[in-house]
C-alpha cells in the first residue's frame, strides 16, 4: 500500500524504496538553486524516512568541491600518492558559506555521531542505486546511510566529506548545503553527493 500525502510526502506500509520515482518528483539534479546562501547546481540528495510513521521525503542540496578536493582528484588521475584520504561524512547545523578554501572548521556546529564512512563500494562512478536520479557515466557518487540511532539533530542544513583522520581544521573534499531538516530517532537518512566531471 502506497499513499501520497499533502506536501509531497510518502507513506509506505512496510518499507521505502525508489522514493523519487514513487513521489513522481521531477529530477532537480543539475538545476540552479540557492540553498543556505550557497548558490550552484543541485547535486546532493537526501532521503529521510520515518520508520514509525512510514513517511519519507526528498531533500535537495548544493555541493562545492574545494581546492583540497581538486588536488585530490588531480592526484588520483595522475596515479600519485594522495595528500588526503577523504573517507568520512559529517553533518552540521551552522557554518560559513561553502567556498573553494573551506575546511572542516567552516562547519561551526557539527552533529554528534554524524561522522561516518562512505557506504560499502562507494565512491562509485555511474551509481546503480535507483534512488540516485543524479547518477551518470561521468558522475562520481559518494553515498552514506545513517540509522535511527545516528546523527539525530534539529536544523541539519550542511555537510562535508573530510579526512579519515579528523582534525579541527582538516581539509575537506567537498562542502554542501541542503534544505534544513530534523532527524529523530525514528528516522533513517540516505545521502547522495554527486560530482560531475565537466572536462574543463
């Protein structure tokens, strides 16, 4: 049984899957937007699902690859030893506007228990997760999944991918803002951060 509620929210009797397709939401990946004062193309999507009420919603965000991220990609392409091992996601509720020089200190209020490694097999090119409507042959996807006991906070509105050795001013691969949301102990969260290779 599937029920579409007012506000574009989804109620599913047993489990949630392919939320964007079920909601009939137009794919917003690549569209221009200003989210939390950060303007760019939408390339982040969050799927928030309340396991008690059986309701889910889609969240959209804007991501920037930092200078440290550019260096990381260049080192990977040149098959060099990388300066940073970007393997940890972290969420926040406040911070500076994302920019090319941003690092972990620019997220000024971080969410407890939100430091988590990429899901197994990620990062991945041409992601085959059907929920990820922004996947593509020249798109690299970083996915992270939070359980009901992880990363619970009000007003989550940003996130980073940072070094596995996390320090106060640690470099970040990318820094993104997202439509603000609350995550409770009844919610799971799956996040996709997509990076398109523009070839310029």
